[in-house]
C-alpha cells in the first residue's frame, strides 16, 4: 500500500502543484480499471426529463414545449432548451397558449441564460388563467430568440 503524502496549506488554498500531487496520489491508490474522476458525466437529453409528449418545437428543434399539465392547481407548460451551438447561449422563449373558445390566449416569456454548448436547460412556463381550462386541448406556439455569448449576457 502506498501512503499519500501529507500536504498542509497555510490559508486553506492550494496551488496547482498541491492539487496535482493529490490527484497523482489518488490515481496511484486507485484499483486497476477503477475511474478516478466523476463517475457519471452524462448530460441529460431533452427527452430524459419525463415531460411527456411534445406540443410544439422551435429553432430547429432546440426548444421543445410539451403538453400543458396541472401542477398544484396551476397550468404549466414544460420546456426544454437544448443548445446545439458551439458557444454558450441565452434563450428567450415566448409561449402562447391558445385555449380556443374557452378564453383569450395566454402569453408567457421564459428566459434561460448561460446555457452551455451541448446541454439541455429544463424550465416551465406558468400559463394559469381564469376560466375553464383543459390542458390537453390547448394549442401551444413558440417564438424563440437565441443569443450566442458574449452578446447573450448583455441583454
């Protein structure tokens, strides 16, 4: 058994050499074939959130709105924004829920800031409005604005 060297730091900070020696010691002590870093690095896909059937898509499939549902006496539209670009981005999504003859359309805007490339941002738009409401009979439409960083953080 190899003992890891004891490293003390004065202010609770560590320099790169200390961090590297700790990683090296951990790697040396790991059993063969055992991963040393994080074990689960999978990024969830849009369908992994269990939101159900899609009701609308926009921006080449990057933004998906799912069938509205009741959530503690509120009507919500689950959303996912999947950044397929090369840079971080911000999304501004306008969700319009048309209830047909049951009432006027409801429009809600949701933002997702600093979405890293290749990741999915889950959200939900609260579209609760007075009157009779049958979530499954609601027609959903989306309008999306996507800004790549650095401009995405200045609006």
